[in-house]
C-alpha cells in the first residue's frame, strides 16, 4: 500500500505540468500522430473487433448478461479505491457491499444478487483519471492510444496508475504469480470488456461514422464530453453510448 501511495504521489508530481486551464479547452497537440493511430485502430476494428462483436451478439442473452455482470463486478476493484480517493465514502461502502455479495453468493458476479437484496447499483464506474479530474488536474493534450483508443495525458497516466499497483485484479493476475489466476485471466477480461462495449454500440458508432464529416473529430469530441460528464457525475445521456463506460480496453 505504501508503495502504491508513493507511485501515485509521484504521478501527481509529474502531472504538475498540466495546466488546469486546459480543462476548458483540450489541445490536440499530436493531431497528426493521433489521426494515424486512429486510422490504425479503425482498420483493426473493421477487420477484427467489429466482426467478433457481431458474433458476440448472437450468444444467448443470459450468457451476455452474466458476462456483463462479471465484468461490472470486477470493475468495482478499481471503482472502490477511487470512490475513497474522491471522498465519496457512501459510494465506496455500497460498492464494497455489492462486490462482496455478488462475488460470493452471486458466483463471481454472474448473478446480481446484491441488486435483489436492495443494494441498488446507483453509482458509476470510477477510475484514476476521473479522480485526478475531480482533484482539479487538467486533461492535458488529447491522445489516441493504439488499441486502447481515445485518451488524454491525464487519463493515460490514470491508466498507468492502475498497472502500477492501483488495480487489484491486475495485481493478482499479471504482477503476482498465484496458483489461482493467470496473466491471461486479466487480458481476457479486458478484451471481453471491450467486445461487450463494442457489441452494445455497433449501430451507434456506425451512425456516427456515416453522419460525421470528420469521424476522428466526432469521436474526440464525444470522448472528451463523456469524460467531463463522468468527472462531474452528470446523468446526461450521450446518444452514442448506451453502456456506463467508454472504456474501451483501458479506462475505469
């Protein structure tokens, strides 16, 4: 825990160069490189991710629901510490109770038993990028990461925080050699999370691409708007997304 806190404090110091005024207007400092990476990601999506997502949609609804529930349950491992860091102890308590009940009685989260017990899922996913945002750290420059997709300097460092000790699921799978979990368990869960999200938004993204004069700019605007809403815990709905998380293979 002390090691993680040291890493997180170091990251905050690295972020000191990010001007808070950038929160109002995010600069696309690396637009040329970003557009090239975006084109690569689009090619990968068309060739692999979208076809797999369409195949995933053909699975029986109970399987997809159970998978989505497990992924949502796992996300609490990152959400809970960020609830605490943001000072939202009520959300941290509720999510901790939900994680405990669904992991045990709900069989790793396949069944949302907590919901049936009155532990209603009222709270959104949280991540270290959102926490930094609530602390007043500006986004910095907009970035498009290979495979992972849209991000910012702040959100990228938030993602790095997860793999440096802030994500318990990463810690017990990739970082620690245990007899219960393998490295592949982490990567499969993240890949499935991305496919799950993509399958829910096939038509929405197709419509966005068809109706956009500049698809890259539209996705950039959508991502930045979504992140600001998450930091503010806004309930405003973005039509292009029907999942609670933009993320991609990251984010939350």
